[in-house]
C-alpha cells in the first residue's frame, strides 16, 4: 500500500521528478569523476615510475613526491659518487621538465645508455632510438593523442623536435629527449632532477638506501617500493582535501535540490496529508512516506549517475587517450551511499514538517 502511494506521488509531477533525479545523478557524477581522475592520475604516475625499473630514487632536499615539481638543483656529477657505492649496479640521471604550453606534459631528459641499463631499454613501435640532439621519443599513448608518427615534428618547450621513435608507454614519462638538450633548454647545465638507481639485487635496496642517506643526509631518498605505497590520494598533501571539498560540494547540491523538491511537495500535498491523518495515519507513517519517496528518487538518480559517469569516462578517454580515469566498485557504492544519505538529510525537515500538520487545518488548506 505504501509503495503504491509513494510511486504515485513520484509520478504525479514527472518534470520535477526528472529534475530531482538528474540533480542526484549530477551529484554521483561529480563524486565518481573527481575521485576517478585523482585516483587515475596518482595510480598512473606510480606505475610509470615503477616501470623505470629502478630500486631507489634520489631527489633534491625537500623535493616533491610529484617529479614534475622537483626542479633541477642536483649536480649531475653526484651520479658518479652514487655509482661508487657498494651494491649499486647502475645510476641513471634524469632531468625533469614540466611543459605547460598547449597541454600539461612531463619531459624526461635522459642519458640513453644509463637509462637503458636501469630500465631495460625501450620497446619500439615505430622508428629508432635518439641519434641527434633534436630527437625525441614519444610513448604510444601520447602519439595516439597527438596523431604522431616517426619522423614527424613536435613543437615542445619552444623548440622543434624530430620524432625519432614511438615507444611502449610506462617508463616514467611520455616524452624523452637527450639530457644535454633539455639542460640547455631549461638553463640547467650539468644538473639533474632525479637519479634512478638499480641495485645489484633487490635485497640490497635497504643497505644502499642507508649508504646514500649517510652520503647525502639532506636529500630525499625514496625506495621505489615505498614510493608506490605513498602514492595514494590520501597520502598526498592537498589532494585529499581537494577530493573532500568536491565531494562536499556535490553533497550540498544534492541536499539543496532534495530539500527544495520535498519542501514544495509537502506544501502542494497539504490537503492529501490532512486526508491521510483523518484516516488515522500516524506521524511516523507520514515521515516514512516522505522518506520513502526521497529514497526512491535518490536510488533512481544514483543509477542514472553511475551509467552517465561511465559514459562520460569513455568519452573523455576516447578524446584524450593519455587521460587515466579509474572508477572502482567501492567508490560506486560510496557515491550512491553519499547521494542517498544526503537526500534523506535534505528531506528530513520537510518530512518532520509534514508529520506536524494538523489534520483539520490541512483539510481546510487552500
């Protein structure tokens, strides 16, 4: 009986019901896309660092965990001292440059020999390795996004590069140029942003880490396995706050829309509430009717929001192949739960207001 009453109430004003469902859907979409973007960015960054194949990362003092903001204050000759340490097999200096012209890109300036020793070398889809100072290697995802092929020209950092080859993605960055070239372009002669270190054996990582800390006490020494565990949105300063703010904004939108919708619904159905009360409906029954209607709207909006979220993610990834958006099942459940709880909170006052209507006054309401 109650379900039929709730369903008829929902269908009585189809336009308002549709708007309310879409508002809840927008709330779910905001939560899933924001969390998906941040999770995808962090996870992709971590996997690409892991793909370099190093055991230890050495960065300048107070360097950010995001390599794009590390700068280049380390003398490249430090690599020679690091290479002399016991159990160190290879050392690869890398200069990291952040490019914001046209799009946001991270460029690695590498020494081909040492980077190849640490990473195991590139897998080429097209072309060949860098041979000249103006050569650049582009990974396959970036090449797809920019429709690039070997022997094309890529304008980057106010410089025209010759695309020598297209390589398999997953080795730190998507763009690679000779380290000397990037040093000249960035005005960072004989500097490096990071040293990737390969140990003789993975078991030697802790020993080598302690030796490096003794040699360079103020520097950031990060074993890659520890770096991987740190690369979560909850561990990164500012990122978790951003996610929480966006979720709070989404909840506010859903709360206000549900509140307004249910409040106007109560005003319109004052006489109906009076009829129900005259037939013996209790305050608790009236509250259950209002909250049941809200729950139905929120569930419908959540389902629409989840479906639209996946469609939006598919469209974004198709348009921007380098974009990584990860939507996990647990966050789908959380987003739906957030939408339903927010909606019920928004309907709480209108439900309470409806339950306190006097039957006689409600029947006389015009």
